[in-house]
C-alpha cells in the first residue's frame, strides 16, 4: 500500500493566537475599569425586603447583582 501524502499534526497556532487574544481583551477590560469607564449594575433591597430579594433571586428575576442594604 503506497502512501501518497503524509499527515503531520499541525502546531497549535490557533490556540496560541486565541490565548493572546484573550489576554489582550482582559488587559483592555482592566484598563476600562481602571479609567472608571465601567459602572457596576445592581439592584438594592432594604433589609426589610430581604424575603423579596431572596424570592426574586431564586426565581431568576434579579437583573445583574442583588444587594441588601443594612
């Protein structure tokens, strides 16, 4: 049986490029945070409404983060 071509594994260039891309995106995101361009989004509940906060969180109805103010 003659082999007309040899299959050789390709180097993991795509994985290396993807990792560099992720590092660049991470650095860019951290730079935005450091410059104050990112504002956290959260929903504040009074301590008297903690039962409602837990119920909304359990039902998946809280947008972003839920914070209970004491």
